[in-house]
């Protein structure tokens, strides 16, 4: 199993950070058919071969993604796409 761990600082209110996180989740859902739901300040998401969470604090986003065996080969491309999405939504 391959894992992606990212931490990104932000200067938004928790409410705005949550909105930005939902925007990223919506983009990833469109592209990768990822289903997500909120559990407090943590956005949990999954699909076949992918399991992860995006935790929001007052100052940062913490992303953890576990890729199954078949998707592990695409880790660099998946990580790059996630980083692009975060960069557009996180200020």
C-alpha cells in the first residue's frame, strides 16, 4: 500500500477552510469518482483502491491518502493532481 501525506498551512477561518476543502473534494469526486463525508472537521473519502482524510485545523490542512496496490503505480500523478487542487483552493 502506498501513502500520500501532505500538510498545507492556511490563513482562513475554519468555515472558509471547510468550504475550500469541500471544493477540493468536489473536484476530486468529479475526476476520480471519490465519495466523501464530513466527520467533524475531517473530510473522509474513499473509493475502490483509495481511502483517506483531510483534517482541517485553525492553521493547516492535513491530508492522508492510502492507495491500494493497483493505484500505487500512479501515486506521483495522483499526488500532483491533489497538490494542484489544494493550491487553487487554499490561500
